[in-house]
C-alpha cells in the first residue's frame, strides 16, 4: 500500500448560519422548527475542528447540494455500511452518483433502487489530495469516489459529474442523526482501498 502524508486539519468552517439557511431556502435542508432539537447546527466561530454534539454527525454543504437528503434514505445507509464509511468520507460526486441512481429507479421506474445492479455498475476508488507543489495526502473528507465501471458504461445513462469542487471540505456543519441512521462521527480518514470496493456481484448470475 502506498504511503501518503497525513491530511491537513479541517480548519474553520465556511458553513455559517446564513449559508445553511440558504440551503433551506433552496430546498436542500429542512428548516429548524424545534430549537431544542434542531435539524442542523452551524459550527461556532471559534471552532477549527468538528466536535458534534451528542446525536449529531458532521455533514458538508456540498453533499446536500449534490443530492444528499434529510432524513437519510435506505440506499445511502447501505452505501455507508458496504463501503465502511462515514458521511464526510463521501466525495461530492459520489453523492451525485447515488442520488441519480436512486432517482432513476424511484422517480422514473417507481421501484426501489436495486443493490446488485449498483454493485454491477459501480466501483469505489480512494481519493488522495494531490495539490501541485505539495506532498500527496490522505483526504480529510471525501476519500471515497464512486465511478461507473468503464467496461459497463454503455449499460448506464450518460451522466456527467461536476469537475470543480474546490474548497468544498471547508463547508462542514452539524446535522442531526435521526434514529442513528448513519454511522457516528469518529473523524475517520480513509487510507486504503479495500478489495471489496472493486468487487462485482456474486454469484455472477445476479
């Protein structure tokens, strides 16, 4: 396994109350209706590292802009379990891939997303921060990239992903983990690609 530098610290968040309220206005986040148990909480101005209150996890603005919904759906929970990741480990385009896949099934076909077909079509890759002139580093956020398998691209709809996600990892905030549907936040950093990320469906007839 290749060795890279440790990731940089999170740093101050750009997800202010105004930014999160903007997500609400655009329909990407539910409004806070219960002050004692808000759906989302912006980090305090003095915070440089996430430290979510009990019952909360860390999310990022760009994930919601790319299709992550609240509350978390069954398919996203399955992705977390299968790939062994926390919410912040998803790259923005990984959330887009999952959102498009689920929308295709539930929105157009009227059925639940088919897990075996997902595994047949998609593979997981490890993202490494690679800024010119700096050492390669493990990613603090967004270490899991989900791609359509090249040899099966003709079996799936054309879907171009956004190529510019610069600065997205600064947009962290606290999101209520309803019914503990998603893994608790442990500040997990992905440092290797498990073989499982590349597996297809077994047995092949599925």
